[in-house]
C-alpha cells in the first residue's frame, strides 16, 4: 500500500514537470537564479515532502509542505540582504496505532544573508548572517518549543550551466524550559545542479542534520528535476524528485521518499 502511494506521488511529480509548459525568453536564466540561494530574485517556493517508516516501529507517515519565501533587499550598490524563511506545515499519520493524527505548522527558521550584490571575478557568490529558530509549532510534536539562534553561511559558483555550492547553519537554543536540553543542531546542504537551455534543471543535494545532544544524524539524498513554465503570465518553476535516507535514526524517516516543488517567481521588471 505504501509503495502504491509512492508510485502515485512520483507519477504526479513527473506530470507537474512535463505538462502544460510554455516557452519564455529568460526561462533558463531564471532557472539558474533559482539554483542560487542568495540570488537577487523574489520567489516563493512550495516544497512538498512525503516520508514514511518513521519512528522505532516504522509506522508513521509524514506529509510536509515547506513554504519558503525568498526576499532580497538592496542595502546599497554593493550589498544585498537576502531573507529566506522556512515555514513547515505537517500532517503526520500514526498507522496501526491508537494515537490520533497530528497536523499543523512547525517552527519557523528565518535566515538573513548579507551578500555582495556582484559576483566575484572568480565567479564565487556567498552570503553570511544569522539563522533564527522561532517556536511557532501548533503542536509540541511538531517543534522544539524553544527559541534558537546561530550563524548561517552559503557559498556557490555558477558556470556553463552548472551550480555547485553548499549552505550550512548551526542553531543553539537560547530560551527553553529548565527541564529541556537546549538544542544544538548543525545543518549542512551541499548541492550541485545543471540547467539546460530549455530551463530544465537537474539537481542533487544532501540535507544532513546533526544533533549534538543525541549525537545522531540524518541525511536524505535528494534528486530533483525542475522546469520554468509560464502559466497565464505567472512564472513558476515546477519539479519532482525522489529522496533516500542514507543516514537515519529511530525517530527519523527511513528508506525512500518523494518531493514536489512549485516555486512562484517574480523577476524585476
């Protein structure tokens, strides 16, 4: 039954990539900008993830929609401030259990990158700033129930259609209950992608999270295909992908999962 659900999701993802697309003169350039986390481009990505085999009994399924608006702010002619927000909305199903399903919003992670407005002569783009954890979860099972703060950093290079880089952050708990450990978590996301002239982008990344309190890590490997389309004048990068949990622990997903992506793009006039 679970495999059947995964097959249906993958079919929907492939359709989302290759159906109803229209040509647009600057599609390939926009696709390359979307591969850059600190591009001077307003976008609102919606990233849907399906994972299963969660928990020690491997009886939990998770449907999670990450809403990730990216807003660049021009500080002056040399520097931009890039605001990247991640708001997860989660529906969690406890199969073969007396527990009721959980659903609601999770904790917001707000990142602010100070980034040079011009790419260096070597083609390197980078950004650095704070990452802030806000305890906005509607259910305790969906968040850390504490504020967090730490540094974040991104560096990448784009050349001949290729984008290669990495994004990382570390968050420490700064306000929490006395009977709860302050979080101490490192996130590292190396990524590589190639954008074709028709605006199709094939991307590969890993999303490693290491918990310094439990000394445990998770690492899903994601392979995605996206394409910029023009839908009644609105530019959208739609895509699909599969993910495999190469490293996991009792509480995390295991095995295969799936990803759907729809990024609404608002280029400057």
